[in-house]
């Protein structure tokens, strides 16, 4: 088993079989998500699929929902 830490969602999808999302301060496991794409993964082909876009958007939504819950607002401007 290899544990790889990244802040890049695309990199996590490409290299991982399972993504473990952490909360900030204190760092705790927030969610564990299985990556639904078979290996080997070809980045240039994968990023063009609707399944990839949907999965990536779901991960971003989980990420930002944790931020919103921590700051107590309904809108996050980055």
C-alpha cells in the first residue's frame, strides 16, 4: 500500500484507487471514496468522459461543503 498526499483532485483521481478526504484543523478523515475507473488510466482519454467530469464535480462538492460548514456561510468565494 502507498499513501500519497496531494491537494490536486485530478491527480488524486488519476493515481488513486481510493481517495481519503480530510478536514482541516484538526485533520480528520472526512470521507473515503472509491475511484470508479479501471486501471490502467489514460489521462488524456479519461478527462474527456462524462463519468470523469461527474465524479470530479462530486469530489469538489464534498470538498467545498466541508469548507462552507466550517465557516457557517452559504456561499464561498474563492
